[in-house]
């Protein structure tokens, strides 16, 4: 089944609503990602600057960066998602600049940003090399690249494809949001980043920390409407783990 990236236009307007399946990317995923990212920023002594969130969706990560004191720009190909991001940021009084556009053609000058983030995006793009090249171009030398993506393993096939996407009793929505062949092994991503001057410093696993029975139960409850997708995410308890077998976070530094 081909990947359905149009789902972000169909459902993007209510992305912040916990009853929206896309909100699963927020519940425990945003805290799980940001715990790692904040640790990296603290260790590297980065307390602010110009940040770009590539594939920002409705602004989950962009708002977190703004709260940390960054001047944030978010870009996403979905106009619907960008409108939702602008509305939510305005409600919170956050001065985030949002633009509609693809990661393959970033409308910014060279070395325009001190930090770039890319979460739940790389496994969706058709031209990974072009997205990485553009990311490296707009980062200043020494700038940080924070990212996460899904590994291409048997585990990701079972959990991300079979359980969350294909099995009738547990799937999150009735469309294909991922394609297993587009998942990216760590060494493949490391090589692609290095080719464009981004040197990976650290990788860490990102996965549900709930037990397998608890995961399947929570997925069934969400499927039947017994819990919201935001609550589903919290019950799965996404966060840092030892294994990179499902998905992983990391950070790289732009080479001089």
C-alpha cells in the first residue's frame, strides 16, 4: 500500500485535538524527544539562537523550542497543518514564523540557522539526500541538527507497520502513513548526513516503554474509541531506550 502523505491535509486542521489520530505524535512522543534534545542542548551549551523545524506539522516541536528561548521558524508542505500551527502559536502568544514548503527546497539563505530539527519526517520524504543537503546548507558551521526517524528492522515492521497500520483491531487509522522500505537504518542515515557535512555525534533509541500486552491493549482501546489518541500515546510511554531497533533519535554537528 503506497504511503498517504495527504492525510496531513485531511486531518491537519485538528492536529492539536487529542481525538485526532495525528495527536499520537504528541502525547508522550514530544516529551520523549524533547528530554533527549534538551540534554543535548545543555551539554553543548546552546541556550538560544535561530532554530528551524523542518516538517513541523502543527508545531509540537517548534513550540517547545520557542519555550526554550529560540527564535523559531517552522516549515511544512501541508498548508492545513501550517494554518493549525499558526493558530495554536497565536493562542499561546508565541512568535513562531511558519511557512509552507518542502524540505527539498528550503527558502532560506546559506548558514541562516544555528539549530535544525527534523522529527518523524525523514521516513516520509522521497528524496532523502536532497532534504539532508538542504538542511546542511541552511545550518551554520558548528550548528546542531536534532532528528529522529524509524529504523528498517523486523521490529519496526511488526510494530509500526503490522500493529499500528495493518491489523484491523489495532491500527491507528485506515490509511498507510508509513512504508517499511522508506525506514532508514542508522548507518545509512549516518553516511547520508556525513556526505553533506553533518557528522553524527550520538544516537539513542526511541520506542514505547510499555509492555507488549499493554501496547496491544491500548491500541485496541483507541481503535474502539475508548481512549483518545493523546491518551494512547501517553499509555505507550514513548521515550529513550537502549535499543535502536524500532526508532532512534540523534544529533549531528555541521562540519566547518
